[in-house]
């Protein structure tokens, strides 16, 4: 057996050239608060993201069955989750990826708890508030609503939208109470549900819930229906990107993102 080499002292040598720090990767940054069960939002954000933008994720616990009481339980984790979003580094917006959770908790409470996590001046975006903003952007005054929820959650969703000046003419639903089951609804089934649910006398279709893989079928649904189709993840992404300062249109995911 050969002897081990004699230990040699190696001193760290500081580099001799000077450089100017930049602002780090991604000109436009979104902080994303996702549910611990969410398997769709990050994938869809990734697929839609322009080259000069990026998102950074933290997660909070979600509780089944999906009902108003359990949805409200998430409120207590929003502040601590925000604290884990690339602390002390820049963000352009923060997206809370739960449509029904925002309705149950209330947007102002959601925003206040997120801002308390060390981000007092950053725009807070949610799926339902971004959907309302998208309705205004596209001049939508009436919608058909497609969801995966049970009726009590659907009625809260309808009330929230109508209080903001948009009529909900009808509701179609998969009537599920597990977010795991919601995530397993195939995109083709969502497309067929969109065609079945959307009425001819409405301005647009809104597909609620960030568990549903509706982003996959928006273009085909718009072609089939001849009117705007919006989904929770799509509107969340759209407003989060715009609030972060990114003006770039995004092709392939519906009329809203091409504006």
C-alpha cells in the first residue's frame, strides 16, 4: 500500500478582476404560492413563461374535502409561506394559486397576510381577482362558469363574480370534493365540459380552479365556441406577468394572453 501524500496547505486566492453585480436572473419575477397538492400551476406557468421572466414557488397545506370551511383553513399559512419566497431578493408580483380559497378567505385578507410576510409593497394576484380583471379587459359582462366544485363552493363563486358586475348565467360542474380527483380530470374531458357548459348568450366562459388542466384546451375551446375562454391559471399568470412589468404577448393560450 502506498503512503498517503503529505498534506499541503492551499490558500484561497481572491480573483483579480472587477465586476459589476447585475440584478440576478430573470428580468420579470413572480412569486408563486401553490397548494401542496398542486400539480398543474407550475407546469402551466413554465409552458407559458416568456424568456425574460421566471416564477419562484413556495407551498401551503391544503385540506380535503374541498368546502368553504376547509378552504378558510389555509389563511393561517399565507404569511409564513410568503417569508420563504426568495427572501430579501426582488419580486415583481406574488400569485396565490387558489381560486376557491380566495373566495372563501376574502381577497383583502389574503393580500394582507401575504404582505405581512415581508412583502408590503408587492402586488398580490389571485385567480378570481385576475379573472374579474380579465373580464373587464375583454369587455365581458356575462359568463358561463365551469368548475370541479360542489354546489356550496359554486354558489360562493357565483356570488363573488356577480357582486363585481358580471352575470353568471349558468354553472357546469364535475361535482368533486377532492383536489386530487380534480387534478386527474383529463384535458379532453375539460374541453367537452367547456363545450357543454358554455351558453350562446354569454360573452365568455370562465373555467375555475387551478387544479384543472384547462390551459391545455383554451385555444381549442375558443375555436369551438367562438368567444373568449379563460381559466384560473391562465388569468392568474396573465395578471401576475403584467403586474411584474412584463408586456410581452404570449401565443397559444387564448385571446387574453395575446392582448
